[in-house]
C-alpha cells in the first residue's frame, strides 16, 4: 500500500502553470472537435446539393417525383427529401388513409438502407416531404430520428 504522502505527490501536484496548460489543451481539443464537426456538416450540405444536381428530378413511380435533397444545417441537422406527387382527389384520400402503413414501410426501408450509413451514424434527422405537384402544398411529412431508425 502506498503511503499517503506518496499518493498526494503523485496525484495532487498542481501548480498554476500546470493547470493553465491543462486548460489550454482542453480548449484546443474542443476547438479541434468543433472544427471536425463543422467540416462534416459542410460535407453533408455539399453532398445533398450534388445529389440534387445529379439526380433530380427523378421519377420514382408514375405519380411521384423526387424533386430535391436538402441538408438543413440550421440547428435541426435534418436531411430532407422533397417529393412532388400528382394525385387525383381519390388517390390523395387513399394516400392519407394509409399514412401509418407508409410510415412503417419507409422506416423499415430506412433502417435497411446502407447508403445512408454516414447520415445515420451522424444521428441526423431524416425526413420525407410530399408536396402536391399542382399547388405545392404539403401532403405528408415523414420524420425519423436516430432513436427510430437505429
């Protein structure tokens, strides 16, 4: 067993200069981590913009077109897929009546999607927004958090 004075000397020898060095190291580490996070967020924004330029508009099915992908770097940290849909009034009512089933199927597909792994690993919110192609109003918004898709 170590003597009390040895323990004190090993663990409690803080001088003002050593404390300030530790503080400076902590500040530098924090800045480095914040910088890395910012670079990653900028990458997500750039990749969303590039995806939209390369792939949109993209016809998904006869009534659905992927219009754009947007990364919201405004504090919400959300990846938003915007879809335009052309639906008759009857199709619209049918879509709305099946929204729970659509949400569950979309979540299962999201969980299985390995292409979105960097997005999911970062814990971003992923949402799918369906807009009426005729007037632009929102028909549905499916929003999934990290807790839901992992």
